[in-house]
C-alpha cells in the first residue's frame, strides 16, 4: 500500500472531522511517511502551523499510530510519550 493510499484512508473527514482543517491537506503524503525516520523536517514544519495539531496528536496516541508524522511528532516521539503516560 502506497503512502498516498494510507494517507487517504487515515484522513477520512467523515470519521475525523478535524482533518478538514489540517495544514497537511493537499501536501505530498510522502512527506508524512518518510522512509527514513530522520527525514521529517518539512512535515514537522507544516504541523507547527496546523490549527488542529492537538486533535491530531490525541488521535495518533489513542490509535497507537506506529508510522508517519502526526500532530507534530515522529513515531519515535509518540512511543516515548506513550511510555511516559503508561
Ligand atoms: S498536525 Fe500535522 S499531520 Fe496532523 S493534521 Fe495537522 S499538519 Fe496534518
């Protein structure tokens, strides 16, 4: 499954209305699913200006999203946040 397909599936507005306000709408999905965990600078820059960053991060943490950039965090950062809250 390509990053475009994953992105389309995850960003379903009917299931997650906040997605309609995401600063990443229309952005290249590959930015948010980088092959290398260190290659996420542009996605994080977009997230920093996003009005629904908090909702996005809440979603990613509750869904245990293992891949990609969500709510201004990398997968590694989310694992760390989840460990701290356990
Ligand atoms: S926080 Fe980032 S990934 Fe989440 S909706 Fe906003 S721009 Fe997209």
